[in-house]
């Protein structure tokens, strides 16, 4: 299913072939809910018509946008190769 948006204590997913929308409570998603981006497609598992879980990938791709400057001068990070 495709993640659409998060609002309050739920996240809304849509089945692209039928446009059916399902609201998933945030406790079902856990901490992974923070990484959801609109348009992401994730497997959503149901049993007997009831939501069981949303399956997240074991790997996440991220880009560092900003970081703190180095704590040590770059010259102090140099090392010598033992010969």
C-alpha cells in the first residue's frame, strides 16, 4: 500500500489499484513512523479483514543535510602507515 499522510495518532495508506484508504494507528507502526515519506509503498498485512502490521524494510536510505563541524582539527586526524 502507498503511504499518503500522517495526521494525529494515525497514518493513512491507500491501495493504488482500488483507491481504498486504511488508517493505521501509530502504535502499530512504532518508531518507524518517523521515517515514512508520502508516496512510499509498503506491504500492509491483514488477517480476516483486520490490520496486523506494516512491514518496513531492514535498510533505510538517508542523506545527511547538515552536521556539526569536526571536534578536532583535520590535521590531528592524520595518521602514518607503519612500514
